[in-house]
C-alpha cells in the first residue's frame, strides 16, 4: 500500500568528468542538502552523468564517417560523424525515415539514435553513449553508496538509471529506466483479483519506468539537476534489472 510519495531534486553535483567517483559526488551533494538515506528510498540518476563518469563520450571531430553515413547525412542534412556514431552503437536499424534512425542497441533497447545524445553532453560536437551495462552501473553506484553510508547503517535503497525516450503513437518524451538495482522493475498483478473479483491476466506495471518519469519532473531537462530522491513508494526488493523491461521479440507485434 502506497501513500504520499516525495521527490527531492539532488542539486550541486557539478560537472562530471571521465573517471569521476559518481557515488561520492551524489553522497556529498545529499549531505550538502542535509539529506540522509532512509530505508526504502529510491535514487534516480540520469544516464548522462553515468556515461560521462564511465568515459562513454565521443568527440565528433575524431570520428571518420563511413560511406553509408555520408550518404545518409547528405540526403537528410545531418552530421555524418553523428550518424556514424549511431550506426556503431546499433545492433540493427529498425527503421530509417525522414532522417530519423530507430535502432536496436547492443543491450536490446529500441530507441532513437541508439541512445546517442548531444544534449547536456558538455560542449559542441560532443556526444554521450549509453553505458555498456546500465544494470551493472546501477549496482556499482548503489554499492558505493552503501560503503559511504557505512556497513552498519540501515541502508536498503533502490537505484535507477534513467534516460529520455520518445514513445510510439504519443507525442513528447518521458524518462524510462535503463538500469535498475535493488528493486523489481516490474510489478506483476497477473493471477490477482481486482476489487470486483476480476482475475487479471495481463497486468504488469513498469514501476521502474514510472518512477524514472516521476523523478524527471523534479530534475528537468535544462536545470542541471541529474538526480532525484524518491521517498514513500513501497517497491519490491530484488536484485533488479532494466533488461526485464525489454519486451520479448516473440510477443512483440511491431518488431
């Protein structure tokens, strides 16, 4: 049973450089706001700062475009080096139309431009790439925070790495979970009965995505706030994985 949910933006984290101790920076920023972890807290961290800390950054001036990237860029007035980076980060191209590339990443995510992004990347002609293993990244940050809090402390939190994606058939973008640690990403209601006695057969709620989307309301896209603390949601403790949110191709009617 959930009641009031509180969302607190974590401010003052500062610029993230490759090799930054992200767990320590988050911990210090929380201390500066006089915030202490409570059992059951959820920390949502944007993919952008995780990728920066892990060195998943590309300078376009160092990229040599392929002939395909050059042809695509010329046809649709795009940056050929940017297109080349997207192609390199893609396992396959799902759709190409009107200058837009919908890609399947090596993780199995299907999203625009394989998750390659230039917003908030740190300067002109700099791109960030998705973490190589977002679940592993989430687990490492969570473990680092555990160490900083102290082994004897009542520390049991969940951590979500979020990214901003578009949605088929819907305008606008939302934050979704690409990496999860410490909680189940899905809540499965199948087999349970609603208040009217109807037994549910297909209801699985993507709670990690919903929490990521809620956190974005406190972070914003242009406010330089790349993390938020959510308090009050009773999640299901679990090792957690963002991969469980990827629809099985066998049940995907649109793949």
